[in-house]
C-alpha cells in the first residue's frame, strides 16, 4: 500500500499579535461608553492567522516573525497557541526589551471588526538571522507587509530557490523595489490597494500595480468577493459565497493561507481563489478569529454546491 505524500509546508512570515476582543451590539459614538456582551483573548495577526487556516485545511505551516521579549507574557501565549495548533515556530525572533503587538478589537452585531493595534517600533528593526534553513521543505511563502525588512530577507532567498511568494498587501507600501516586485502573487486588501496607488477604482489600481511587477495581482473586497487581472490584462470579478456573517476577524488572513496552500498543491489560480474564498466565507460564520477557520471537508462541501464562474468586468485598453 503506497503512502500518501506529506502535505505541502507553507512558511508564513510577518506579524503575530495578541488580540483582546470585545463583542458589542454597535460601536459607541465618540466620547461615550458601551457594554460588551462577550470578551475573549486569542492570538492573531496576518501571518499567524494564515498559518492557523492552513493547518485547519490539512496543510503544514510554520511561522516566522518578530515578537516581544522572552519574558513577555503575551509572547508566551502566542508560542503556546502555535504549539497547540501544530504550527512550527523556529523562525520566531524574540526582540529584547520589546513588547509583543497588541490589538483591541470591537466586534459589532454584524460581525464587522474595528481594530486598534500597538506595534513596538523595536520590532520593525528585527532581521531573520538565518532564513536559509527555514526554507528547507518549503513549498511557498505566505508573507504580509507589516515587517518588510524581516520578510524581505526570507522572500529574497526564497525566490533565489524558485519558491513562490504570496504577499498579503494589507497596508500601503512603496511602488518601487521590495516585496511588491519580488513576489509571485500579490493580493491586496481594498484599503491597501487604494492607499498604495492613490487610485479609487480597483481595476485601474491593479493595472497600475501590474505595470511594475510580473506577479499575479488581485484585491479582496469583502462580501463583494475579489477582483484580479487575468493573463490578457482583463479585470475579472469573483463573487463571494453568501453566508450569515458572525465574525469577520481573521477572514482575510484565512483567505491568504488557503490560497497559498492551494497554489502549493498545484491548483490552478481560478480554483485556488475559489477554494480560498470558501474557506474565508466559512470562517465568517463562526466566532473566534482564525481559530474558527474551517476544516478541509467543510470547504469541499461548500464548493460542491457549485462554483460561480468569474465574469469579465472590463478589458485592458
């Protein structure tokens, strides 16, 4: 009897955060107070959440990124959560005297989140001391752009080894050299694309990005699905799955993790995006950030209900 080959390993590089989540009926007006219906703590952050989503889908994941001092209790909580999920954390760098990133999160009745995050400036100076061995047996990098100095070291060596790099461009970033141009796949958030290009129309903004990189480029637009450019420069749109939203926290990160895993498995980009969309949609139906990410069988069951074909919304001039 032949043994099933091991699942691809994805290295998730970037930010890890300790989240303090308050569930409220509605956001309070400025200068007022409100009571929370529920409170919980959990680990979060783009790269860490992506790793959680990957292992829930049956993949293997490792996390690399800077966190607080070894004496920082929130750093210890993050390492405990990674270990509990079976996520490797050999790439974690403790920064002496630094505080692990912290987020205060308000979740309203519709499941939308409002976030305030503190990131210790010391963490931005951290470097990955020896990224080479982290790439052994690595099928793809899933990186965010919170710590570009740290992740650039990893992604540069990955590309030298012909390992693809999927970039979660969740924040504004320079249009010149760097993560934007070295990545093989760049998926923006709507805010990240708009603030990077200063262009409101997402299709035009993607064309601006495509003019400076050879990467596959796309943007997630929440419940409206996602938009990307195909090989002919056409702007394509894929709708999202219709679900009852309970908690959007971590959904975008689960999308990126699922997309990275699907690419590593050899799925074509269209099926990979649909797979990721289904994973993100199911996550939104459950409370608990990325730790509410779905299992593989649940995603496959949703996909079996039917795949919506993407429409061509406009053509490149």
